[in-house]
């Protein structure tokens, strides 16, 4: 079977969508990704990143307003913490809210632990997510540009 993009070359692998890919195309990205899927992923990752930035910016403004009465420094740090909480919360999904049962007291305790964890790991995970997504979009663009 020939490569979906280079009909003169034999396919050595395939994208998850089933398109066959030649050696050059297979080596562009791990796992092997065809140009069509790379374009699709770029759209999805970009939309995700934009959405995250918008939500983050909105939460930052809320935190800024809430913390501002204690000075600009407090406003900025409250803004950063609020902005990062959704990220930390997502990472904290490993700790289920009902881990100690549905007893309201237990749920409140677990909720407080989760929120504290979210605040602590939120900022680094937000940074890691942003950097990883930008690198991934760059790699996907590489596939789109390499395959004529
Ligand atoms: Zn594909
Ligand atoms: Zn190819």
C-alpha cells in the first residue's frame, strides 16, 4: 500500500485514523499522525488554549478585584491563585470527592483538602499545560508543513 501523501513510496505505518504513511511521514511525530489529523488537532488544541486563557484571565480579574483592598501585591497574588485553581482541581481529580463516603462532614474535609491542593499545584500545572500545548501545536504544525 502506498503512503497517503507520497504515492510513490510504500507505507510502513499508519495514523490512528487509518491513513497509511511512508517512513518519512511516520517519523514526523510520535505517535504517527497524518496531515489531516494534525490540522484537526491544531484546531482543537488552539481552541482549548484560547478557552483556558480566557477563563484564566476572567478569574485573574476577579481575584485582582477581591484582593485589591489589601494592596496591589495582594490583588495580583489572589488573581494568580484564582486563575490556577481550575488547573489544580483537574490534576486533583485523582482524589475523588466521595473517597470517604457521602457523609457531609467527610465531603467538606475532602473538598477543603482538594481546594488546598488545587491552589498549591495550580500555578505549576497551569504553566506546564501552557508550555506543553504550545510545544505540541508547534510539532503538529511541523507535520502540516513537512507534508506537501
Ligand atoms: Zn490521521
Ligand atoms: Zn509520506
